[in-house]
C-alpha cells in the first residue's frame, strides 16, 4: 500500500456558523466512509508566500486550500476515493499525488 496526498484547490467560502457546521459534517462523513485509509485528515491552508532562489518572495500560483493523506493500493484507487471529497461539491478541485519512500 502506498501513501497519497490529496491537495485541495478552491471551495473556501465565508459562511455562517451553521453553514460551517454543516460543511464540517460533510468532511466528517467522508473521512468516516474512507475509514482506515485516512492517515492524516490534514487541514485547510491559510495565507501563503512563494520563495525564489534569490530569496525574493511573491504570490503563490497553485492556490492550494488544504490537504489530506490517504493509504491506497494504487494512484487509481486513491483517485477513486477522492471522488467523494466535499471540495468537489463546491466546484473545487482535488489533485492526487503518490508519495515516494526515500
């Protein structure tokens, strides 16, 4: 089994406490459905910056909004698990990356 990082883009919205609670419930349900495949539920990202080789800083281009780490048999299996991600229901995107043991 391999480890896969799900990188989330989009789906960050201002909302009421009730909307936030309902949104979080969709994540809890999804993680519950994935069961032991979830290694690290991850977290949303806050402000970011990008560093260049010369030490200068600038805006990030990826616009990542969060991450999770899953265990799966293959990249295809991890991508199939990602299809249920709540980010997708709000027009967001999920990128799936296989990690490489070093």
